[in-house]
């Protein structure tokens, strides 16, 4: 059985930090859908999410739990910026730059 400390270590060193180092990145950027934020949460790393859009009316509705459906028409989703420890300032700047460039407000 994997301990919480092992999961925390793997989330940092074998997931996010490894990807950032391997590809010489400042941050990872992914649509905020499903379990996108799980790796950052497990690692205890910062994550900034900005609005990106809404699911269209013709999206296929999926049942993920007895009373939970995702995606579904009109459900909002975002864009997540996450990186290594202590990068909150940079991530906020990235999110702000995205919002200023797109002027998207939903």
C-alpha cells in the first residue's frame, strides 16, 4: 500500500517537477476538466484557474456518480496553470496575461 507521503513525493518528483524539467517549462497549462488539478493538489503545488468557456448544448452528458453528471450543457470550465512550489506569483501573472489577451469573461 502506498502512503500519503509516497504519493506526495511521486506527485512532485515524478510528475510535475519531472515534466517541467524535461521540457524546460515554467508551468503546465491544461483545461480544467475532470481530474486536471489532482496532481497539483497531491503535490501541494499552486494552481491558478481562469475562465475558458462553457460546454455547448450538444455535449454528450456523462454520469460520473449517482447524482453527478459531467460534462453537461452549460457547465463552465477553465484553464489551469500549475507549476512547482512557490510559483504562485508567476502563475497569477500567467493567468492574468491570459485573461488580458483573450478578454474572455464567459
